[in-house]
C-alpha cells in the first residue's frame, strides 16, 4: 500500500467516525398552510416575476439538508413558497419554486424578504414574516416547515396562527447584510437555514392545519 492510499484510508476512517459521533436534531415541523401548490417550476430565483422584485429587499437563503447523523443529503428536493413583500400570496408560479440540494447537501435561493399578513379576524395579530419549505429525500420522512426571522414582533404568542411553530428557535434565523459597494444601494440580506430530516418511510412530518384554515382558503380564492 502506498503512503497516499494509507493517508486517504486514515482520512476516510476519520470522516466516518466523525459522522458516527455526531447527531443532528430533526428540524421542527410546521403547518403546510392553505397556499401550497404542487408542481411549481424549478428555479433558484423565487418571486422573479413580481413587478416589485427590483425595488424590494432581496434575500439570499442558503444552508444544508442533513440526516440525523449530520450527513449531507444530496439530491433532496426542496419546494419553497412565500408571500411577497406586501404579505400577499401570489398565484400560478409567482413566489414559488423548487430545486435540489448539491453534493454536500447545500442549497441556496434568491428571493424577496417576505411581508407579514394577518389571519386574525380582528386584524390585531399578524403572522410573522416566513418562508414555507417542503423537503423530500429518499428513505426520509417528508419535512414541512417554515423559516422565520429573529426580531419579528409577531413570533410565538404574538403569531396570529395559534398552531404554527414560530416559537421554535430552530426555525428562526438571523440575517446579515452584504452590499456590493459603499453606496448602500446594492445590498442583500443573507440567511443561513439548515434542515435535518428524520429517517423514515416518506410520510409527511407536518403539523395539523390552523383553526383559521377556512378563512384562509377564502382569502386565497380572492387573491388576498
Ligand atoms: Fe404562509
């Protein structure tokens, strides 16, 4: 055995044992919500047909999809959907898309920072800004969840959705700003959001729907 094979073998053993020693907690599930549509286009720029896209705050979301031993899952299918910057869900293909994780489980997509909307009949409480995710990988349960933003005043007990998971810290991300130059005109927010899937037979890991689903469906039909 040459020295290079010996070194490679040691490195591989080290990698394997590193994975064996690690554990990643499955990401909290959240409700699917009434605005999900299957068969959305494959793309990494979400909301691109929104007329407001070029005037709104851009957001780059990146992260990894992993299993419970923190191994990256390549080829996982991620669907995302969200409200636009004004808190409106758009129809057909707008503000929706799907893509696949790469060899190290990495993913990234460009979108707009979503706005809030209210599901509270009194209009007092709002849903915190969020992006919906549905993640599918072979031999794992399907994860349905939502990503929230820290500092949002509508998280947790202030969320108009009483059965949503905005009180789960693993679903709340912080963002940092990156600008192309000193002018401050060309800036983007960047968020990191890792997703951990539970090993299983492919059933949906999703919370029960919200009590206000009928009202939301009415709003969806009216395009609000
Ligand atoms: Fe939503």
